[in-house]
C-alpha cells in the first residue's frame, strides 16, 4: 500500500513528505482497513485448518474403533475418496 501511495504522489507530483502522508487520515483508514482484512483472512484460514484437523482426528479415532471406511466418511463429511487418501488406502 505504501508503495502505491508513493507512486500516486510521484505520478501527480504532489509535494508531500512521508510524515505528511502518514499523518493523512485517509492513509490511516487504508492501513486500518488492510490490517483488519488481513486479520479476518488469517482467522478464516485458522478456522478452516482447525476444522479439517478435528475431522481428521475424529476419523482416526473411528478407525481405531474399527469403523468402516464408509461409516467414517459419512461421520466426518469427507468423501470416501478423500478419506481413503488421508488413510493411505486410496488404491484399495
């Protein structure tokens, strides 16, 4: 973002120092917006990774209990092919 602002300023030959740019309320809003979007994206990815990890752990427990691949796929929401890939039995 900083590079974009500098590019715009240079293109239009606006006489502003770095300090003036950073003091501009629009600059702060842009930085705040970027930080918020980055945080939201990180949280979303973390939730998704956590959900997949929980499903894999459940699938492993069900396998240890002797459940069938069909049952495990149904219980976890993995497709049968996904579960077999995860389980290492894709070619069976």
